[in-house]
C-alpha cells in the first residue's frame, strides 16, 4: 500500500501518529471500530478500521513509523540493555 506519507508536513505526520495511537487504543480496548483522519494540503483523508482490518491499521502504523524515522522524528526510546560481564576471583 502506498500511503504517500512523504507528502505530509512534519506536524501532519505527528498528528497522524497520534491519531494512529488513539485508533490502536480503541481497538485494544474492544471498541469495534476506530477511525483516523489525515489532512493533506487542500484535502483530508479519513479511514475507519474494524477488527477485520486490524492488519491494515498495523500496516498504516508501520508506514507512519518508517516515515518518521526517515525524517528523524521518531520518539527516542530507551537504549537496548546489554549483558554485563561479571568476574569472580
């Protein structure tokens, strides 16, 4: 699927990410339908997802995350933990 996220401004992309997070929350809490909307230039786009199209919603979220990472807008996460070395003796 081509969501054309590269056409969005940074603020629109952040709004799309927030809308996505809200939609995931609605699905996770058992609401049968979640919707999100994104405005692009002169128009806007609204999409409704149900449990049956959960994979589409997850794909949309992955596309948003990838575009945010390309622009350096990704939310900073805690660094991965690594094993520590212990010496006895």
